[in-house]
C-alpha cells in the first residue's frame, strides 16, 4: 500500500460525519406537503445525494423524523408516541408551514406548531416548501449534527 | 319527468310537507317541515321521483332566531340525472330531527358529523357518537357560539414564547 496509510481525526468529528451522511428518515406525512416530500425524495431532487435516501416505515429504525403536513389535536398523541419510539440519537424536521406554526389554520382542530408536542431541530417554512428549500433544511440539519456533541449515550440533550 | 311536472307532482303528492319551492342555479330547492322529513324522504327516494342517492347532509348555523339551525339535504336521481335540495329549519333551543339511516346507509356518518359539529340530535339513530372530534371534546365547534380558536388538547402542550 502506498500513499495514505493512516489518517488522524477526532472521535466527535468522525461520529458527526458518519451520522450526518446516514440519516434514516421516517416520513410522518399528513397533508399536501407530502407531494413536495415525494419530489424531494425521488430522482429529480434526490435526498439520497445527501445520504438521507433510506426511508424507514418504522420509527424504531429511523433517526430522522420528518413531520410533513398539518398535525391536529386528534393526531398529536400519535405524533408523540412515534417520537418516543425512536431510538437516540434522533432529530426532527418540521416540514412546511403547518408543522412549523399551524400555517393557515388557527382553530379548534390544529396544533399551532409541532414544537408544542415534540422538540424540533430544523424548521422548513413554505406552503408547501420547494424541494430546494427542503434540501437546504436538510443541509442545515447536517451542519447541526456535525457540530453537535456526539456522546453516544446522548447525555445532556434537552 | 320534466322540471315543472316534477315540482307539480311533489306538490300534489306531498304538498303538506312542503313549505316553499325555490331555485338554485337551475336545481329545485324545497323548504320542508322537519316533522315530515322522514315521510317526505321515503316518498322521494322511490318511484316515481327515484332520488336514490343521498349526496350530502350538512347544517347551517344562522347564529340567532328560532329557526337558527337549518339542515340541508342533497338528493340525486341516477335514473333521471337530476338533483334536489331540501332545507329544514330547527329550533335554537332543541335542534332535533328524525334519522334517515333506515333509508340511506350513508346517512349514518353524515348525521354523526352534523351531530358532532352542530349538536343536532337525530332521533332513532343507531349510534349517535362524535365522528370527527375525539372522546372528551366538549361543545360543538361549528356552532357560532363556540369560542373562537378554542382548542381542547388531548396531551399537554408547551406554550410558545
């Protein structure tokens, strides 16, 4: 073997690098934003280029929760359960105006932003957001993961 | 059966139940007495009128007055390709109507929705539970008297800063 036989890094940096490029996401899709999620996930915009292409349909196998669409008070306990079922470390993206703030709905039915129920890492605005905005949000999350404490017991996470 | 002869036929056969006839975008609208809703609907469903489909049932809250709530039924005849709308005013203090679940199966959930949203009771309904909101929800959210934006969370909500 010639050339590079070894490299030096910090454990935190290596873990962050590994984690940000291997996001398994669980799509929690309730509304029209789902269409935008589909175009972001499929070949045209392709979140697989960012290492987030592996969709899991069980929260137990996922580490990124994508909340895509309107969450009602009737649904809120379900969202909380899904979040609780995910293993640490885990991240949450609020996708679209409804998930961010309730969007155009301020009434008896709609939760005024999912951060009233679960913690959120990245907010993607728009009604619906364009796929470029989604990719930008994903890269912001990757940046956040890279610079997070990578304690594998996830101590100190609020 | 033409448009005019249809109205005439309804008037002749079911005149007692019909309070008024009007027109909405080319379709006839009947204002009827709520007490005779069921017998009227039974007659309209079968020949010669043949309105076999209950397209929709909803309610309007006019906020005040004795006829505060108004039930609105939409019927459709497959054989004649015509629609018919019926309206029935209900009292503000005790909005109650007879169920149509025996005539159309889909009346079951339509009536549950109207009960859930407006608090209209349907006598004889086999299972008059809330349809869209959840157990423990108080009041009827589409009534004009329901407090604006009042939410009833099922789990604790964090307040926004």
